[in-house]
């Protein structure tokens, strides 16, 4: 219904315009926006370079320079392989350290490490 009304109004406007001004030619025009799109040179260059980029082919040996070859770690020595008998003899030969005794078994004098010495008074001149 609305479209019929618009068609009728257009045709009636055109008829009235022809009758009042016979020398004027009416043209259908399209209204363009006032802001004209300006060319963005940087974006155009960027898009051109993106489209022209060719991905280099991947070779089978390219990863060899960046990857290390795997070598399994060496197996640790088991305790049975060590010289346990000599270590046991060395342990038994050690002297027992007892707190407060010297190595020969003599008793050491106790030293009080926290005893403060009296401060010397300085003479004021």
C-alpha cells in the first residue's frame, strides 16, 4: 500500500513539474555523502605487499638446526658397585666426637661466649 502511494506521489510530482516548467528536464539523481573516501596510501601498499608475499617452501632438513638430538642420560652407579667395604672401615676408624672433649679425650675448658667484657670509660676533657 505504501509503495503504491509513493509511486503515485512521484508520478504526480513529475506531472506537475512538467506542466509548470516545460523547458526543464528532470533527472533522477543520487545523493552522495559529503565525505569522499580518500586513498590511504599506506594501507594500499600494505595490502599490495600482503597479496604479493609468497611463503617459502619448507624443507625436511630445516628443523635440524633448531632441534637437538636426543641421547638418553647415563645410568647412575648403584650402591653395590661402590667400594662399600673400604668405606665401612673408614667409618669405623673415625673417632667419636663428644661435646666438651678434645680429640684426645681430654676435657676442654668451657668458654662462655656470651660473657660481656666491662666497657672502659673514656675520660672527658
